[in-house]
C-alpha cells in the first residue's frame, strides 16, 4: 500500500463573527473591571469607617500579619484583578479553535476575578470600625462566603458562555483522493500505537523539584503547593495510546484511563498524515490549540491529521500515522456508504 500523501489543511481560525466567540471574549474581559469597580464601591462606602492603615494579609491563625495604606491596597486589588482579566481575555481569544476549552477558560476567569474581588471586599469589611489594624482577624465563615460566591460565579460563567452547537455530521464519504485500507464487507479492523514525550517528563520533574525547593526554603503556603500540583500530572501524563476503530480516533493516557479524547467518525471529513514540528506548528508539547488547529503533540514527527466538519484540524503525533489515517478513511467511508 502506498503511504498516504499529505493534503493541505486550512489553518485559518474559525470566523470571529461567531456570536459565542464574542460573548465569551466579552464575558472574560469585562467581568474583571466590573469586579474591580465593585471593590472600589465597597471601599468608598466604608472609607470613613476604616483605620489609617489596613490589615491586608491574614495569617494561618486568622490574625492580621500584613498591612498597607489605602492607596496601596486599592492599587494592588485593581492591578491584580484587571491584569488577570487581560490575561484570561487573551487566553479565551487564543483557544478559540477549541470551543469546549474556550468555554472552560471563560468560566475559570469569571470565578477567579470574583474570588479575588470578594477576598479584597472581605478584608475591607474586616477592617471596618477597627482602631488598630493589628486586631483584625477573619473567621472561617468570612473566608467561606467568598468561596461560595466564587463557585456560583464559575457556574454562572459556564452557563452564560454557552455551549457550541454540535457540528453537523459529515454527509458524504471522504474524497476519492483520500488513501484507504481495503476492508472486506463486515470485516472488523482496529489500529493502536503508543506515543511518548521526552520533553514533558523533564518539565514535570523540574516543576516538582522547584515546588519541593520552594516549600523547603520559603514555606509551603505560597507557590510550592501549586507547583507540586501542576508538576505531578505533567510528569505522569506524558505518554498516550492512540487508537483507531469504529468509534473514531481515540487518544488516552497510558498511566490513567481518563481523560480520554475521542474524535468520532461522523465529525471527520478526511484523514491524512503529515510531519509536525511541535514548536513551529503548535508552540510546544502536550494538548495544544493554535489558529484553526488543535491536537495532542507529544513530540515532533509523523502525525495523523484529521480535517473536521467545523473546518479545523485535529492532529496527534504517532508512528505509522499513514496506516491510521487510511483506516480512518475506510471506516468513515463504510459508515457513510449504505450497504458497505
């Protein structure tokens, strides 16, 4: 069988006249200034009841151990909230090719703005009518309320961001030029290969080591725990098994059964294979999203490339990608051809 020849795939991003794109971008970008304005409103309402210096950090025992002037407090709050707002606005735009991820990032952004804003508001309320800011303390319920508000904001952000309509299934077999494997009528076929990364284990290990070093020297209450929580899954989820069968194209971690990513046959227009440069084409390793394309890119090299019904590309780097692509075309052909 001759290897499948690469077919050019459009990398143009989906049209940004899509109302969901604009709704999510505005939600991710404008919620932050609204939250910042709400904090300013709380400050103006309480200003005459606040001490000259504010307790701005509460230690593990619930007592204040950090202080700031009014101007410094407001500046920190607004810079933090608005800066994260700009960041998440950019992220929501950048991941526009992956609708589910874009919706999730919109909800996470809304929750994060509200969490930070509610913490600053809770600090202002705790400082109200206090003569000595060193006497300020915050009880568990004063921290619990912002957590509940944050959960509600994230859920509301998820709902308002909206779900992308399911893409229409492909209504015709793959084009005649698409390479296929010869399958007898009723024959069952599947294909599976493992793929790993040399880069991601090093990144995960370095992140874990950094977390241990920071925790041992500075303390475990700052960035140490997030580094550990981020590094461990990166170190573990660095290999995948790619499978092609009647369900479509499936990418699953080698260590854990979930998360599993499935591209069903009905969403595929055509499968090919092509050479992928991880940095040049996708900007790095892992689950990647770029203009008009997404994929699981664990290394550079041969990749299955699937053109989807929404006009985007999904790619996964794996050995023997030509066989995988040919089998996908055959299975899609069989599914869409009556009596095949």
